C-alpha cells in the first residue's frame, strides 16, 4: 500500500469543477450481489464528455508521475464517488472485481478531493497481509493498494466525502515485484545526484540492469 501526493491544488480544482458538470448515478448500479446492500453513494462515470479533464489528469498521473509505482498497462473503471452524511454514505467490507472492461484489475486507487477536516467518518480501512490500515487522505493525496485486499469506507457522519476511484491493470502483477523495482529505481535516482566520476559506470550499469529486471518481472 502506498499513500502519495498525486495532484496539486490547481488540479484538484479542475477535477472538482468537472465533477459538478457530470451526471451522477446511484452507486448500487455498479455493485453486484450482496454488495448492493453494502454500498450507499453516488457515482459519476468516466465515459461522459465532462469527465475529459479528469481523464487527462489521471493519465498524466499514472503514465508519467507514478509509473514507477504502478507500471501501468491500462486504467479502468474510473469514476467520481461521493458519500454524504445525509444519506449515511458508506461501503461496507468487500473485495473489488478481478476484471473490468476486459482487463485484469491489479491495483485499486482512491484520490482524495475533500478537505478531510470538513467531513467526519469516511475513513478507508484496508486489510492487507494480516494487518488493517486506516486511511483518510489529505486533498490531492492518493492511496494505492492491491485490488484483492478486503476494504471498506466507514459511514460519513458529517459533511461530504468526494473522491475519484479506479483500477489499474499493471505490467508487473505482484506487489512484491513492483516494490523491489521501485526500490531499485530510487537507488538509481539517488546515484544520479552523485558527482563522483568513478561512480558513473556503476550508475549506468545499475540503470541498464533495472530495465532488464523490469522486463523479466513483467507479465
């Protein structure tokens, strides 16, 4: 699981304004089976024209800024999601779908848009590797976690929780492999800052092998 600063304040404003122009639907429409009884929210889907600025920002986030976190192949199922206290908005414990839009879902993400001091409740609980993490991100922060992890959104008891959620089909399926590659990339970046000429061949060799290892670990 990673919590990162994904977008700046100006981008938050662009996304929020775009969502105001979108059509919204009962979130139960995208739930299946017993999940319909667990989910109380409204959603705006990415296939509408007014969502275009959001899609553009997210594509830049995943295919440029965070590509070394997620190694993206495809972004799927993106939607705005709003939980309000008036409806006791929530989404009880569940696991996300394994496939969407003809692609495997490997990484789930939540991009936080609301000021977390302006609403109460709405924490995201994630069970992973025998531990439970509770996340209530700041505006512009994003949490990324394995799609197979069980999770929930606690009831919103005051205010409004506005987020963007979606899924990533990744070229490197296993989280351990992605984390190892990220560690190597960060070492390469750190070595780039060194001014020692003697270290230059080592930096180049490490960088070359980073891409070799990435190819070996990709699906």
